[in-house]
C-alpha cells in the first residue's frame, strides 16, 4: 500500500488522535496548497486546490497537534464529497 492510501485509510477510520500534521500532509498529496489567510486569520488555515478550485478551512490546533474530533469528521466528509476519499 502506498503512503497516500495509508493516509486515506487512517482518515476513513476517523481516529480520535488525528493530527493537523497528518491532515496537512494528506491534503498536500491531494494537490491542496496551504494558506494562512493573512495576519488576522489566527489559527484558521485555508487549503486550496487550483486544479478544481476546491477550498477547505481547518483550525490549526494549539498547543497540541491533535485535531478536535468534529474537525476530523468534517475533513473526512469533505474529501468523500469531492471523491478523494
């Protein structure tokens, strides 16, 4: 199994310990580019894929790297809806 497939499988399981680093790596492999949305964005991060102009906003967790469960569910749902999961 290639690394992308393993990353997708992990997200499909919607684990409670899914990290922002894992999400960023998966989205980058799927062609998304990370953007901080400017100085006033706080911990909101936009991921944009130029090929089909899809956008998802994620909250960068702090101080831990573990995302909240609802965010992981939302990411999985978004990627399923666009056919990437």
